[in-house]
C-alpha cells in the first residue's frame, strides 16, 4: 500500500500527467477522472507487487521501468474500455436485426480513437460516441429516435467506418511492432539487467543500428557491443526506442 505522499509524487510525474492527458482526450473525459482511473489501474495491476519503497526509489531515480509501467497501465485501461465498447456495438447490431461483421470489433477499436477525425459532422460524431458508450436504448432516448431510425443510422455509420478504416500494416511495420513489443516487455520487467538488454541488442542488431543512427548517440559502436558500459548513451537509447513507438502510435490515430 502506497503512502499518501508517494501517491502525490506519482501522479505529479511528467510520465503520469502525459498519459493521463492522453486518456482524457481519447476517452473524452475530464483530466481529473482520467487521473483517478489511471492511478487505480496502475496500482491494481502494473505496480501491485511494488512496495512504497520501490515506488519512491523509482521516482527519485526517474527509472524507465516506472515510466513504462505508467504508459502500459494507460494502454491496458484504454484497451479494456475499447473492448467493452466493441462488444456493445456488436450487441447493438444484433438487437437491430443486423448480421454483425467479423471485423466489427477491430473496426470499432480503431474508430473509438479516431471518432473526431472519422466523422466530420458533429451530430454523427456525438451519436457514434453515444452508441459506443451507453448502447442502443440510451442513444435512442438521447437522440429521439425510433428503432427504425436507429437501425438505419447504425448501418450507415458502420459502413462508413469500414470504408475509412486504416490500411493494413506492411510486413516491415508489423516486424517493427513485434520488436518493440518484446522491448516493452523487457523494460516492464523490474528484474531486467544490462545483460538482458545486451542480449536483446544482439538479437536485433540490424534494427538497433537503425534506431541509434542519430547524432544524439555519442558512441554507437560501444552501445552495440557493450551496453553495460555505454554511459549516458544507454539512456539516450531507451528514449530513442520510446520515440519510435510514439511515432508508430501517431500513425494509428
């Protein structure tokens, strides 16, 4: 159990505030609500094995491991809400007498984060958000719709979402996501050592060479061959990997 002082320090971290703001934007809620939800998710899952001392030391040392846990707590919560919304939309389709498309859930997951971009008409945008959040019955009440009107609108919105879904990722894009996923798992593990990172670098040397091809890295050869003794380049490398994933995330939105 974390002390009140530790929690105050935790929710004031730049990494926490950044992910809190992102959650608030993507789920259309207040920053205060997003902060509370992110904190609960973080404490219940990503930090449930950490003691108050573990968290305090991680904050003082500004460890990448804590930042990754905060980031993935936000992702975990968003994915869970998105899955629930996808199920709700599929249920609404079935209630409307429609045959749910096999890809409806994946389309909804994508559309949930792209509603503002996807639907230019404010009324349609609000209607789509309402369906995703509260379902068919409440949406019909809010928008004064008959079942027939709702069904017609739902069919048009689903068709539009399918037609404007993101193009499938290229093989190279998929490969990079796989590598970054393995890197994230490595960073999220509290027991990860420099030797573990070195093994990862050796396994993905071609990709790592591309990532560190930057003037920010003073000694690229040493970083590749001897991560443990790469000095400040170690931390620059971690930041560059985080930047790569952020760039991929932006392409999805």
